[in-house]
């Protein structure tokens, strides 16, 4: 597995390859969900590139950024085992040589005012900035992202349209533990007891109302809830709770850790 920290070196290596490139952007602390994206890329593309970069511009809460798990050595081992061809792990100054004060902005429309956009102001601008920069560096054929971050996929699709990109965005299903907890790098900050309590999210998707779902989360150790929402899976416009087909999305805090998840009901 080739490893690069400098964009220029990554680019000169990839330019000469002449191969189809699948790209998996990550913030590290890799788990089976990320490895499923690597696998999907490997099965469709000649070369798989993974980036590891904890992007400061997408954290609206500086404490969340400081506490984000960093496990580079273990991540590199997992990527090697998974058959990833190239890993790119730039520094903050490599990604943002002119600082982070004056960055490009994207007209994301209502996507930026709902759900994650509402509760994490600026978050999606930061995601678009970094994914746009990474795509310029990697120039992939296909981009692989997981449906756990459902709204992020819609935002990145919008960014690809705004930038007239020809990259194909491939969405991959959420990977869960055997009991149903959506895999997330943030789970590393949960105790074993909290991981069991957090299953209330998965069980809650079957409850008939938003209020029943919220009550169940609170009864199972969640200390606060940003939202439980029901939307159209295509447009993300709100619709009556549980009216199929629909997408139920949730964001809630347990042990100070913010978890998100979603499930399509069809
Ligand atoms: O989903 C993530 O891990 C991040 O938002 C991404 C897409 C790697 C951008 O930093």
C-alpha cells in the first residue's frame, strides 16, 4: 500500500496510473463500515484510494474535534489488510495552506437548514470544502460514502452538481453490529453499558410516533435529543411520521457523545 502525506506526490503517483480510481474519504478511527466502502471500491475500480483526515472545518463544536479518536497506526494496518492501494493522510496545513478563515462556500439551499444543517451550523460547508479539495487531489472515477450519514450524501451530491463534477457518488448501506448499533468512529467513546443502551435507536425505528421514539431514548440513558424526524427519502422534505415510504432520522446524545442514525421504511 502506497502512503502519501503531500498532495503533489499523491497526484504525480495517480496521474501516471491510467486506471479507474475509487475514493473513500474518511476521518480515520476506521471500522467495518469504512472497510465495506473499501471493499465496494475494490470490486468496481482498478485502484482504491482512502484518505484519513480529521477535518477541523466541519466541527462546529471544538470539543468534539479535540475528542475525535485518532488511531493512525491501527487504521493503516486495517487498510493494508483490506487491500487498499493508496492512503493519503495530509496534515491540516497541507490541506489548508492558506488557513481556514476564507474558504469557498457552496449554495446548498434548504439542505443546510434542516436536520444536521440546523443543529451543526457550518458543518456541511466544511464537509463540502474538504471533499471538494480531496476530489481535486485524487481525481477519482467513483466516490464511496456510507448511508449512515444520509444527509451528507445528499449534500455531497449537491456539491458535485455545483462544481460540475463528473465523479459518480456511490452510496453504500449502513453497517451495524449484530445487535443493530450503527458502526461509527464515535462509538469508541461509549462504555459497554452505553453501547447496549444506544440500541434504543435501532429499536426506536419500529415505534409508531416521534414522541414514543424520543421517550424511549430518554428512558434508555440518552440525555438529550436533537431530532427524531420523518422525511421523504429522495427529497428530504418532512412528511407525516411513519407514512411509507419514508426515512426516519435521529440525532441524540448519550454519555456526551452525539450519535446519528437513520432507517428507510418502505
Ligand atoms: O463522513 C466523514 O467521515 C467525513 O464527513 C468526510 C466525508 C470524510 C469529510 O471529512
